[in-house]
């Protein structure tokens, strides 16, 4: 059986940017908590690994350390 996943209906990358910009503290959430909140806000079905890579890249551009 082959499973296909359709495209996200929400711009997940933009949601990550928004979430990172909402907080002043450099390390405001753990990566797991951030991904959980991101899933709640966007409804994305992307894998944890994919989301972690996206968040890590976006956070690094803003000099934010995610643990």
C-alpha cells in the first residue's frame, strides 16, 4: 500500500518565522514543545525530523538556540 500526503494548507515555514519572532527569550521552548505548538497551529502532517530541520535552520538565522 502506498501512502501519499498532500501539501500543507498553511505555510509552515512562515508559521515557524512568526513563532520565533513572538518571543524575546533566546531559548523559550524545547524543540519538542515548539513542534507540538507548531502542529497545533498549522495542522501539518510533516515528520518530526522535517519540522526539526526547518525550525533549526530558521532559528539559526535569528541566532536562537533550540534545545
